[in-house]
C-alpha cells in the first residue's frame, strides 16, 4: 500500500542509515549557534531574531548529539522524542527562513547598487543569482521536510519492532511513552489505522457460521 | 588492497592445503591452519602476480570507478599546458608501472582517487573560461543569512588582532596540510587492517567530488566580498590569501600571498575542503579512537572558526564540506570500513576483520563488560539469542513481523553449551548450536577462517582429519569452482535454506578467496551475516 512515510531513505538506503545521516546534518547545522553567539566577543551587532535562533541552536546541539547515539543504538523512545523535536525545530526553522529571506531580499538590491559607485562598471546579474538562491533555499526546505518523514518512519519502525504501545510502558519511561505514543496511537500501532477493526475469530461456531 | 586484506580472513586458498599441527608434548590436539596474517604487507616485485590477479578478476559495478577516474585523468592531462608532452607520457608510464608492481600497487591503487583529485585540481586553472559556468557572487551570503540569520564569516572577522591571527593560522595554514598524513599514519598503525586504504579512497573521492562541485558551481569567497563588494567576478582574477596576508606580514614571508595568489581554483568557495578534510579525519580517527572523539570535534570547530576568521569561507561552505565528508564516511563505513575491535590497540593484533552492518544497532561497551556478559551468558544464552534475533530485515510488511524470536531457539537443549564466546558476534547466531555439534565439519569450515576453539566446536583429531579429507575431496572434484554469488542474491532464499546452502557456500568461499575481485556488490552484507568469525 502506498504510504507517505518512506520505507527506504531516498528509495534505496535503509531508514537507519538515513536517520543517522540526517542527524549528523542536524548536528552540523546546530553548530551555527556557537559561532553566532561569538558575536558577543567580536562586537558585531545581531538582532533579536538572530539571538533567538542562536540560542535555540545551542540548546538543541546536545540534544541532537544524544539523538545520534539513540539513533545508532536503535532506542525507540528517544528516537520518537527526537522526531517530534525535529518536526518542531523544522517548523521553527521554516518560519525563521521565511523571515530572514524577506528581510534579506528587501535590502539586497540596495546593497548591490551601493557596491558600485562607478556607473560604467558592469552590474551584477542579480536576477539570476536571486533565482539560484531561491531554488537552493526551496530545495533545502524540501529536503528538511523529507527528513522529517524519514525520522518518523524510522521511529515508527523501531516502535513496532520492539512492540511498544502507549499503554504498555514500564518503569521510569512509562509516562514518557504514554505521552509520546498516546498522541496518535493509530500511527504507531502495527497495522496502522486498520488494525483492530476486525473481530478475531478462532472457531467456526464463534463466527456464527 | 582493502578487499585483498579482507578476504585474508576467509579460509586459506585452495592451493595452500591446511596442515594439522599436533602438539605431542602437551598431549593436546591443536589444529592450526597456515595462512598469511591479515596485517601482512605485500613485498613482492613480481609483475606476473598482478597480471594473474587481473586475469582472475571478475568485473563488477565497483570497477566503474576506475573508468571514471581514467576519464578525469585523461581530461586533466589533455587540458593542462604546463608539463611538456614527454613529461606527461613518462609520468603516465610510471603510474601504470607502479600499478603493475605489487609492492607499489598496494599503495597506488587505493591512492588513485587522491591522485585524480590532485591532477584535476592542479590542471583546473587551464580550463578555458568559456567552458565554465558564471561565477556566483551573492548566492552564498544570501543562503548564509537566510539559514543562519547572519553572515557568520563577517561576524567573526569583524575584530582582528595578531594573537587571533596566529590562533587561526595554526589549524588553517599548518595542521590542515599535515592532517591527512598524520591521520593516515595513525589509522594504519592503530586501526584494523584495511582502514587506511578505506580512508585513502574516501579522502580521494571526497576531494574529487568537492572540486567537481567547485568547478560546476563556482562561488566567490568572503574575501572577494570584502574587497570588491557585490561586483561581478570573472575567471581572469587571481586568488587572495585573505586573512593569511597578515600572517605573511607578521613573519615577513611571502608564502601564503604567493600560494593563494596562484591558486588553481579561485572561486571554489563551496564546498569548503578545509571543513571536509577535518570532518573526515575526525570521523576516521573517532572510529579508531572512540574515546578521543571530543578532541577531534574540537579540532573541527577550531578550523571552522579559523576559515571564517580568515575570510576564506562562509559558514554554508563549511556545512557543505561537512555534509560531503559525512556522506562519504558513512558510505565507506556501511560498505567497506572494518570496525575496530575492543581490546585491540594496533593492526598487528587483528586476526580477523568485521564490517559494520547498517541494520544492527551499535553497541558501545568496553572489552571488560563484554567479557563479563559473555561469561554470564554461558549458563543462559537464550536471552542473548533473543537480543540478536531482533535483527530483522527492514523490508518488512506491517502484518508479518514476528514480535518475539522463534520459540525453538529457547527450547534448544544445547544452547547453554554453545553460549559463551560462540554466539556473541553478529552472524554467529545464524548457526544453530545443534548444527554446530552434529556437523563438526561445517562448524570447522565456518570457524577456520579466523580462530576457532576446538573445545567449543567439538573439534578434535578425529573430525579434523575428516574435515581435511572433505576439503581434499572438494578440491579433487573441483566442486566449489562454481559461482556462488547467486546463492546470496535472494535474501529470503538465503534466510530459508541457511542450513543447506551455508555450509556449501563457506567451502566455495574458501576456494574463491584467492581470486576475489577488488570490489564486489553486496559483499559487506554477506560477510557480516554469512560467515562466523569465531
């Protein structure tokens, strides 16, 4: 059956491989927060949105490192938590990207125009450069969206493999498991939404035949 | 060389008959198979040996890499003006001669991607401008600001002093160039055999891909923006040392100004190979020295800072380089890279090589805890069986995944006996303990590739003789000259008639081990699942 949640990363790699790759990419991206906050020392001014983005990145960096370990060790619950965090982070990132691109492209032509005072000098082909930039941005955002699907698919596979349900948690993680899997139980359940709809019948008499 | 080393772990080739060595003084039966150690280095100068290996070589999809490398080399040699034609011909001849002599080919063959990268990089300056795509000046700063909120390179280079200059120069101008050599040495000595060729190939292909991207998607580095603003760039412009000019001033030299001024790829900001080098080294070194990984990570962060401080790269370039290096490393790790074994600190301690299986969860435990677990499982290895049986195929259907391992395994009366060291490695559980005891020949065949414990396997003089007799019979009848690849093509089939085909395939593997191709599709899967290394 066709499903929007992929079973293979890019169509041919196991989801475990895709999840590991995506997590490493995430870690590398989150490192930007450290360099952004170094502006405290260099005295370069940054605005409020940049502060928020950098702080979010720094907070998420250790979490992503932990997530990498969990992904490699195939621990279901941390991976489920990680895929939810990744989803929220992606949504926040899309919002930031839209905000920053609007502000950037508003000032872009002015910046280019102020660059060359000489009227005879060759002008930069801003239209084509802007086209390239925008298509790269869109491609990256689409890849992030796809990564999110891959992570959820991987998490779901681990949950089903280890037989976890929202109501069978044990010990310390029982509450976490209830919250994480109880939000959309039919997504995590083996067999999906169709599971449990039929009546289990073992004998002919029972079936009313 | 990698695969040549790898297949040393398989049973001895057909020409080398295993010899029994009965130690009469201790009155203990000890059978050892004479085979070259896997850490052996080729010392032969005999060209005929390479030609023989080539004739026995079966073509596979992996051989396409040499076709690609050949065309890249041909393009570079033809496009470059600088060395005279005679010199080009002599160098090419020397390369092919080096590839034929075994002692040099073991180095040159894995180094071919690196050589391809170096040739392409140095001859890139001769590529005519009209063949090249237009240079992007504003794309990278745009992407950086859009994704990270600010131009991190401008942010970090806005305050300059000479202490920071030196701090940035150390990794960027010195350690970066020595890094691959130091990493190669460390990996060769302390890693498992086969790690260095894997590193060499990964390094070469990473750089080759990086330079190809730089040539097809040329971008101006930050120093260009600092110098010229957003004015259009063209290929006649020469490179700039960026912040390294201050180092030249400080030391009174002209090293970096002249080197970067004559750079063959001036507008190759994306992806950053400084980042790629450091990330790849970090990953390989962390693979060999897992405990030191924070140190290697620190080096990556340091060199990232220095590239931005010296206005050589935008942050997005560093991300590009890191993504490239990560992808290359993970592909290498899942397919070719031998894993490090706990408790072994140098290449000379390795008796066999394991490859990483993507589908198996990584287990990080120290040698001592692993040993403890092994000991405790001698009595109750069924739990261990359970944990290993969780290794399902990923291509499952929602309806038919078994939730728990098969019941029969728990009921197996011989399981506790066969516990201990035998079932601990991935792949070993493919052999049920019953088979192992009832069919000592098969067990010995499975175990003889590496080290086997004759007591665990029920291996004694009687069935050792039996085993060697079977082997001799196989050789006489030339039974295992048949191609065994088809056995493994269908994974389900492989799972189903494991008992039947596995023994035979092991014997066939033995026969084929002397003429294995350099790369063969799917061998990692087969090795990690198919053969037992204990």
